[in-house]
C-alpha cells in the first residue's frame, strides 16, 4: 500500500482502539507503520479530514454488511413474520461480530456536528438506506416505492435498527433477541389497534 492507504488503515485502527477524541497525529503515524506525520497534511490536509475519510470508509463497509444481512430477507417457504424475525436475528448477530464497525457509525454521528462533509455523507446514506430497506420489506424495486412508503416503512425500520443496535452495543445481556423484537412490535400494534392480532409472548 502507498502512504495514503497506510494512513487510512492506521486511522481506522486508531478509531477502533482509541476513538476519535483520543486519537492524535502521532498515534496515526505509529499505527500506519511509521508514515510521517507530515504526510497526513499532504494527503488529507488535516487529522480531522483523515479521520473523516477513515470513518466514511468504515461506514461503506457497514453499508455492505447491512446489505448482505438484509439480502437474506425473503427466504422461500417461510411466512413474512418468520422472514422478518430471521432478518432481525441476523442483524443482531452482526452487532456482535462486527461491533467495532457498528461503533464507528455512532462515532460518525457525533463528529458530523463538526463536519459538513461528513454530515452530508450521513444524510445521503440515510436517504439511500430508507429507500433500500423499504424496498426489501415491501418486496418491490426501489424506484416503484412511493415517497410516503419510504418515509414511513423505511424510516421506522431504520429507527428500529438504530435503537436495537444501541442497546446491543451498550448492554447485550438485556437487549432484545430477534423474536423479542417481533413480539414487541406485535404488542405495539395491538396497543395502537386493539382490534388487530393479539400480542405474542416470546422467550429466549
């Protein structure tokens, strides 16, 4: 790899081990195999710009990982509820297997307050994510979705994903399983629409 790629890899390691605030230029230089600190300015302009690039790289990986997990949605032979439950189970497994990757998304949200570039990247990614998730859940191509469906189905699913992720990253012992997420949604629907399906109790 060249110096630029080495610096990105070193910045990624620093973000995973130290987090944004505690990562220094010297840390990045050491983690990149001794690439000079001056090279950071040459290739990226500043420490902040390099860390932004590293976070965006991590988020791209996060998007690919999420896409692979969601792609399993819709296995033939199972009911929609079973498919949805299986999707959540796989997503939760990803929170554990790729914990550092998911933590990078939280880091990015915090730093976006200080970077218009990162903020725009996140906004664009969320827009794509809402439409992509809605398309998967509805089982139709994204370009056939109405804006209303994207802003309801897509947005709510993204909100659920973020909330469950936060719980698993902070307290996995008490966080909901895939079946419990579905059971909780059934309870919520029953609370909003008492004439609907009765809630289902799920145990681990």
